[in-house]
C-alpha cells in the first residue's frame, strides 16, 4: 500500500533535515502515527520504504518507545510514569485509583474507546512527580482529585468535540 501523498511529503520533508535517513525514523513515525492513528506492520513498512531504511530499524524504534502505538489506543492515552520518583510520590495509588474509576486494568481501554491507561517506565519529568502524559501533554503533581478533574475535562472535551 502506498502512503498518502501528504504523509509521504511530510516524511520526506522531515527526513531532509537529517544527514542520514536512519536519523529521521522517529519524526517519520510521529508523522505516520498522527496520520494513521496506529502504527500497524503495514504502516511501519511504508515508513521504512519512504525513508529507504531497513524495516527492522523502524520496527525497533516503534516498539521501544512508549510514544508510538503499534496497537489501537483510546482517544485519550493516559500514560502514568511508574519510575522511582513517581512511585515514591504515590503513582502506585494513582494507578489503582484510575483502574477503579475507569473500570480497566493497566494496559486496558474503556468500553467506549475513550481512555487507555498504561504505566510507562519514565517520562523524564521527575520534578513534577507523579506525572502522566496524555497525548503530547504532561500533567504533573498528581493526586486523586487532580486525576478526577483531568478525566472529567477529557470527557467534557469529547462531548464538545474538541481535540
């Protein structure tokens, strides 16, 4: 399957900023994910073909970094850091709270497809532990009240049709 022309052009434009096509894999994956929503094997092959790099290189990066999704996720992917700083600041209790409120286990997606909740190794934001990434945004200094407020805001945004 050929990549849509706009995705191909955006990946080629991003790749032009790098001296080596292999260096452009991460931005290319980001572009492809924005376009397709999920990085299936077919999409990973397209990215490799556009860049002219080994498919395994693309696959390795797509499956290593938590910012890339090789399986479908909810509209709001709640990625809670479970590294040491966040754990010491209560991330484990926040995870249990989110699982109870959302009715899903870690890695699960709500029946309505609105939320996927995952724990991730490190978000590199220890100064605002415990921290969670939702899409491109970080939310820190979390407690159960803040989590509940964020979930309500995401639900309201969905009802309003906001991105």
